């Protein structure tokens, strides 16, 4: 799913970083400006899918950094 941020970044929602916000709710943070979006505007099922995909990508990124 493509999205664009206030900072001008555009890309896939799944490329954002999974964080926990002040309300202890999962959110996705923009990698450029740190803006978080809790995706409450998405359908619950779709929201869960996006978070799962973002988590998977985060793990892949970590593995690449470790290997390098
Ligand atoms: Zn941003």
C-alpha cells in the first residue's frame, strides 16, 4: 500500500518502522521524519496485515545490517 507523508516521503506503508506510541499502541513511524501513524483509519484486518508486513521487513533490514 502506497502512502505519502507530511515530510514529502512517499513509499509503501510497510516500509515504515513499527513503534509503540505514548498510548502503548502500535504505530508505524516514517523513516525520514519520525511521524507516526497508528493506522486507525484502516480496516482492522488490513491494519493487522500492514503491521505484520512492516515487522517482517524490519527483521529483514536488521539481518542485512548484521551481515554487513
Ligand atoms: Zn515523514
